[in-house]
């Protein structure tokens, strides 16, 4: 039952990069408000943002053996996405594993558990979004799987899906929707630029979005 | 039942600014240790501090329609204070709304829910204290109210009350107590300055506050 | 029953400093993965790290009287470790107490409760690891004890034990194990340096740690 | 600043009892979906329900002195409502205080903190809705207030307000709205009785509430 | 994007019933320790157990419109499984909806949000496993979907999957694995019966499972 | 480092039983308000109470191997106390292990993790106080220790200490203090019986405990 899928499809690197540049909030909206991981997933340092292809890990609690297995499957531009079979906040990942990831071109980690060596990771420029920061060591005793579908922090993630992460959190885009979502996200950014200028000039959202009539219909009273 | 109160009284701008300069811990003490919002209300970036007048919002879960309504009521020096009718950590507020707030002179947001675009907000210098950071989008379907009394993160806040917020959290001062609280807060700061010097010089709190006798009376034993 | 133990044994200052330099994750591993405080103990600002001797406090909820008592027991290189008799997130400690600590050579605070004036503490370079940040004031009404064994954030800490804390959290080393743990921690660091170089050069953990055979024995399948 | 208000107005006992009989969900709806305390307030045993007038307590953390003060203010049909000035889960209340309450005709306790002796309380038929169950003892050192407005579990409660509590949680009705809310609640119950019969007979909510057209307008697709 | 899938495949009713009779812990083990929903999903009353086919709902926060839509899709032996697009603990479901469910042969509800009228539901024998109990009312403003794949409390659930729920929590079995899992679960129950007898007779697990040698190999010391 | 201590001292069985009969709240008070485990430790069914000698287990996360090892060390009147080396809510214990415990005269389980088969355990009359209820399976891969000191739910527990547990939670009494604590607890119960009668007769705590003068001194005002 425990397996490593070695051949996965990834989205086009330019599409992946483009989604990363759009950011989590925009991509989440562009794909119909889905794909967001739980809000408890926070970056270990602020200011990082990534667009990357998911290499997924399903790991036992407090056992990081499968991380080593997964790194062999990582290509340039990939990000590890680790879900656990049972709740854990142990520290599965630290600076040595990040060194190995960077040697292969891996760009980050999404983990529904804990991470450690966070100061080193920050200095290395290796971003992590995690449920916890914890030095708690893990073992290498029990198998899991690599590149199988996982539910990570409440979101279903398939290997090769596009991960977008920044200070707002983490969002997943299905691989085969990536091109379409990117187009919508870029259109949304362009449209927002126009709105931003109008709002800066003092126009109200009430007017820009024509809300007054509908508010009145719903019964809003001004006193 | 859903209404927007357009005329609210605010405290004197100099008093508001003075309270902001005193900071949360001092103001909270000066007014008899009341008015503190729950400790889960955290700034989205460190180093910001504000003193501002509250424009309050009572909003449905995951519905930010009333934020647009509220911004029309904002004057220079105001801060939005959003409470929800039912628990939510969705992202009610982002960089476009912040742009609109800044265009009107609004100085920040206190929200018992989520916020997004936090890197943009930091770059804009628009501080937010929130329960969560989340990109989760909201709808514009259900009315709420603006400038009614709200319970936000466990504290009762009336429109026009003074909000003081910094890295320690958020505190509310009733509008008609603002002058008196400011006087006490400033006196406290002056008194603390003297104490700080004595402590720096090596005097112990045990002696400076005359605690030894009372500790002995209570039965503290030294071994 | 409430007492202050005035004579406590401390580890050798060089050993304490050495442990601090090794960091939490390494020390935790070196001593057999024990001694870690709960992951909810977070630094109030990033980048700080300490190795220090524990002066322990057992305090009532929302009552910081014993902090004043404890500071008299502090020597250069000590850190306060505060546990409560009943859960509290009130703000027991702020800039005045930190001033007093620094005047005596104290280097930080570990507190299973709240702290305030966090911006001042950051500017003073006084690190704190806490459960909460809260301006909530405390009283001085009920006795506790100083320099007794305490359970702080799930870890047993005796007075004079060595505290190691950094961005990964907090770890305690028993005083009489400090020398041995330091030796193991330094050996571990040396060994990690070699591994880091190999990983940087592209070697996989799978090979460096000889994992492939055991993975196959356990039944891992590659597809 | 610490005071005991001895004269409070209460709603008519028949109105209070009537609201209690309607139950939390119905009363909450009848008054426009407000007044609900946070969902973490749970009964210590199932099956109890009350309608009662609030005698409010604002108490320090882990200090139950004011409970004794409040009981003197209790009349037949009253319920204690305790909020704390700082978060606590200590056990403020047990079987002796419940005995005293019952001797005065008091009917229960709503407490945003902890309670103990819960098996005894169940046997006595003294219902409590609390944030926690904890044997942790409290002190009698610091004053609070009795019969002042409090924010309890996120809801504003004034002395003399009507408390409705059952297995669904706790709801507060403002004293001067009690008569009107009761009328609406009873009308709602009558209307629900009709609906229940129709649903039992197999009619769908989709038809009974005429939802199909609006769903189609909104764009719902059937496949 | 919002849709209702009307034709779903269900597992054989005898298989569904058989899985329900095996219970959550056994079924979870039998299918390789997968499919468990998060431990915060608790029954509103103890003693209930179900095996049923999932009719899934993806609903907006605090909006129960789709529950009405879903009930039309319910057949005898079905259970509703509700996930939200954004975190909510509002009370989506009460006794009227349960009446409608029972009229159609529906047997329960799994909801990653809140439920109300819990005493009535208990009296009706309508079991619910939920994240919260809350009287908080919901609206009918925003569409969701029915019978689409959902992630509910961390588990992926497809329409027609088999839900097993009892006092231990909730587990999902993929529809097309149901027959195989049932066979394994029943074999496991039979095997456990033998073990139970041996343990009752005083045999130790250490001996029954032949653990002593492996413990010694791993290095366990007896003192 | 992993060991099983086979010889532990236990308190006198009559003393253990006597403490159990006094209950958690009384014992906790009698020993100076210490020894209480965290309030999140809840019984899996209400109405159970125990006094028993602790056989302690330090176990890895989601690994219940040491439970089997510990049961061999159990004598009549013992209770298992399980702490983990890293946070876990997996289901370490179910009906088979309880059968084995009962065969040896073991009377219950205190576990800072999860438990399953809770309906069976209730029917067997085998009480458990746990952090979670979860069917999540565990492995048998990593050693821990038996009968070493552990920190369980925030309390230090040595093997052979007396555990008292009931609907109020769990309390530990050090073995060598058990006789003295029992005497104080029984005296406390006798004294409470007198107070209960006086309170039933309508006397107020304010008068029975002579509180009025001290309240006035502290400045309490009656309005």
C-alpha cells in the first residue's frame, strides 16, 4: 500500500511562475474561491512567496522517513507538500533537508505539522508554511507514500498541482486548470489596478460597485 | 433592524493622539484595567501603533458588504472596528479597501475575523489587528449595521470610542472617559520614568515598592 | 508552603554558553529528544537565542508578585522561568521588570503565561518566550514560590537547570547532565557539517544514510 | 470602582419562564439572531433548561470572592452570570455555593471560566453552563463587582436581563425586550408546529419555502 | 459552478449496514488506517452508530440553503455530509430539517460546522456528528453544491461513499472498496474475539503477539 | 535509555481507596492546591471515579507498544498513566487492552492522547480520562519507558503515586504524602458537611466566613 510514484505531470514552468507572481488571494479568487489551505498554515518568516509544483508526501505522525524518499523525486521548481496520517506537530524538517532540497532545485515546503531550524531556513532563503514550529525530533520507522493524493490542512492536493504561497497563506491550483486560472488571475490583477486608482482618487466602493440601490432594497436604513 | 448611524461623536483629536502615544499597556492600566480585547487579536506586522476613533461594523460571517458601507462614514483619524454576528476567519479586507480607507484618512482596522493582502498592507503602512490572516473570499449578500455598539473580541465598543493598538494588542477607551484616562496615563508614564531609573541603578522592586513586610506577613519563607 | 530557595547550584558558565550556541534543535537531539517545552511557547521577536541558568517561579494566575521576589535571586547569566498554578494569559512582565533584570545581569524570561511592552523589550534586547502577548495587568496578592521545581509548558524544570532558547522554541537541560549534553551536541554539530557538505554536493539522504535496503524490506514500492 | 448594585429590575417572572420554555434556538431567532453566547459555553450535564434573571459578576481570574457577595443579591428565579477580567479556567464554583444558591431560590450559573463538583451539581439539579470543568481552587483576595454590565463569552449582559439556556447553549434577552421577544418566540413555535407536520408528511423544504425559483435565478444547475 | 448531481452510485445496502455494524475503529483498521475524520467531530449524544451512504454538501459559511436542496436527493439509508467553503460553527441544522430527513428515510448528519435543537434530535433518534453545537442562525443567500467531492474535517468524501460513525468518531469508506473493506473488517472482528478470550484468561499481549524478542533487540532494558 | 522499572513502591491500598472516595476537588484542596492535570483531560463517560496507583508510560507519538509492556507491570488496583514524547491524539488504547488490564486487576487509564472503543469501555466499566477520543490506529515500532517519572497533561507523576480521578478531572498525590493528604481531605469533608447544613439553612457565605469587614476594608461599595 505504501508507494512512491516516480512519474508525475507538472504544469508548464511559466504558468507556475505566473501563478506565484499573482499571489494567493488573487489566485484563490480567480479559481472560484477554492483551494485554500486552513488559516493555521503560516510562513516561518514573512516576505516569501512561491509558485511551485507539488511533490506530495503522506507521512506517519512524528516520522520523517518519507521526506528523504520524496527529495529524490524533486525536480527544479518543485515544493514538498507533507500531510500526516495522524495529527502531529513534531519537527519533520530542518536545515539539512533544506540543503538537500536546494541542491536539487526544490524551492520550499508546505507541511501540516512542525518544522525546525527556522532561523537557518530563513538565512538560506528556504520558505516553509507550517502548522507549528517545533524542535521535536522524528523517527524513521514507518512507511508512508510519495506522490499520492493527500488532504493537507483541509485541501485536496494531487502530485503536480500548483502551489501558490505567500504571507496570506497557501492555495492549490489543479494542474489541468492552471492555464485557465492564470489567465483569470492576470485579468483580475489588471482590473484591480483600475479600481485601485479610482479608490485612491476618493471614489467610494459603494459607488464604484453600484451598491446603493441593492442595499436599500435589502432594507438598510440610514439614521 | 440593519442601520447605519451617520452622526457619531468623537473624542478630541489631540486626546485620541495622546492616548495612542501612551500605548496599550499604559492606557489599560490607567483606566483601571478594563477595555482590553482578547489576546488572540494580533497585529499583521510589528511596530505599528495607533490612537483612533472607532467606526464600528457588525457584519455577517464571511460577508464584507458592510465594510464598503462603513468606509463612507470614515473621517480622518478613524479606525474600522469589525465584529461578526457568527464566528468567522474569512478574509474580509485587503489592499483595495485599505486604499479606499487611506483616501479618506482612515488609519487602520480592528477585526474579529480574517484579513488578506497582508504584505501589501504592510507596504502601505496600513495596520490591522485581527484574529486570523486568510485569503478566503467573502460575499456581499447580507446586511449588517454600521456605528452600532458591538462586542469585538470580548470587549464592548461604541462608535466614537477611542481605540489604542500596538504590538501588545488592542484596548478601547470610552469616548467620555478619554480625557480623564489620558491624564492618568500620562501621569503613569512620568511615574514609570522615575522607577525605570531607580531599577536601572540596581534598586529592587522589593524595596522600591516596600514589599518585604507584606510578603513576610503572608508567610513567605526564605531558605 | 510558599518559599524562596536562595542557594541554588548552577552549571559552569562556559557550559551554559556552549549549550546556548548549539541551539535548541541540536541540544534536544543530543540529550535523547527530551526537555522540550510545548510548541506554543514562542519568542516575542525573532533572532534571539540564549543559554542561561533557570531561576524558577511558581506563580498564581494573573499575579506577578513572585517575579519581584525572584529577581533578587537572579545572578548574571540567569533567566527567569515562570509557571502558573492555574492557567493564565495575563501580562505578568513588562519593560520595568526587564530593566530590573538587566541591571542584575539577567538575560531573559520563559513564561507559561503572557508578557507585555513587547516593543520595548525588543528594543532593550531582552528576549522572552511566552504563551501569549497580553497587556492584561496582574495583581500582587497571593504568594507563590521561587526556585522550586516547576512544570512549565509541559517540561519539568529545576532551579539551576540550563535553558536553551531560540527561534525553534525552548529546551531544558538538567544541570548535572549539562557537560555531557554539551559534548554530544558539539559532536553532532561537527557531524552535521560534514553531512551538509555532502548534501550540498547533491548526495541524497537515501544514500548518505543507507536507507534504500531498509525501505525495500519494509515494503515500499516504486511505480 | 468595585461596587455591588443592590437594586436591579427584573422582567416579569411569567415572561422569564415563558422564554425559558421556548428554548435557546427559538428565542435567539425571535429576537433577530442576537444575544447568543460563544459556542464554547457548554452545560455540565445534558437535559437541563432554564429561563432566569441575571445577577452579574465581574470577577478577577481565579478569585471567587465576588460569588459570595453576589449570592446575597440573589432572589428566587435568578441565575448567576460570571465574567472574568482576565481569562481563567479555574473552578470558581462547587457544591457548597450551589447549596447556598438553592437556599435562596437561585436556579443556575453561567460562567466564562471553570466549575467543579460537577457530579454533585448534577445530583442537586443545579445546572451550569461553563467554559471549563476544573477542580482548580480559587482565592478570595481581589475585589470585583456585582450587578454591573458584563461581557460574558462574547455577549453583553446587563443585570436583570433574561438568560435562556439549554443543551444548545446560552442566550441573553434584554430585560425591556423580553415581552416582545416572548410573543415572537411563541408565534415562531406555533408556526414551526405547522411546518413540522408538513415535513413529516413528506413535503420538501424546497417547496414549502418556495425556493426553487430563486435557486434557479442564482444559477444552480441540476445534473 | 454550483451544481446538484442527482444520480449517484451507492454501495449495496447490506454492505453499508455491515460496515456500520463493525464500527469506526474496526473499519478504519480494516482499510489500512485511512478515512478517519478529525477527532473534533463528536456525536451530539452517545450511543448512536450508523452505516450510511453519503449525500454530500459544500456550503458557504453560516448559510444552510443547500441543506434543503440536498434533502431532495436523499434516499432511505442516506446520511448528509456537510463541508463548508470557509470555517463556520453556526447552527445549520435543527429539528425541522431532521423531520424532513426522517420523512425521506435519511439517517443522520455529519457536519464540519454547528448543529442546534440537540435535545430534540436526541429524542427523535437522529444522530449528528459535528464540530460544534450552536443555536446561531444561518441564512439562505449563497449557492453551494450537492453531491460533489468534499473535504470534510480533513477527509476526502465522494457522494455515495460509505460513512461509518459511532462514539469513536466518523470514518469514510470509498464506495468501490466497501465490499473488500467489509470482508476484512469482519475477519478482524472474528480474530479479535479470539484474542479477547485469551486476554481475559490472563495471557499478556507481550506473549500473544510475540513481542519480547523484538523489544529486546530494540534495546529495552528491564530493571 | 529506554527501560522498564519493575519494582515500584505503592501507597497502602486503604489510603489509595480513601483518597479515591474523597474525590478530585477535595484532594486537590487538601494537598495545597497542587497536582491537578490540565482541564482538557476529560472522562470518556460520566459518573466514574477512581483512586489507584500509577504505572507510568512514556510513549512515542502514535505508538502504543509500551502499553503492552506496561500491562505486565500492573497489579490489582493500578491505573495506567500515559504521557507522550511528542503531542499526539491517536487512539492508543481500546477494548482489547482494557480486557487485558481488567484480567490483571487494573482499574483505568489516564492518557495525554487519544482512546477508542469508548462505548465498549463504558460497557466494561473501564474508565479513561483522555485528551481526545480517536479511532486513529497506532504502530509498535519505537521504544519508550515504563515506570519512569513523566509529565502528563502538565503534572509531574512518579510511578506509584496515587491518582484520583472523577468527573472533575484528574489529580496526582505523591506516594509519600498520601497518608497526610488523606487525613486532611477527610477533615475537609467533615468540615464541609457542617457548612453545607448552615448554607442549606439560609446562612450566607459572607457571614459564615466573616467576609464583610475585609470586603469593606478593600473598598467594596454597596449602591
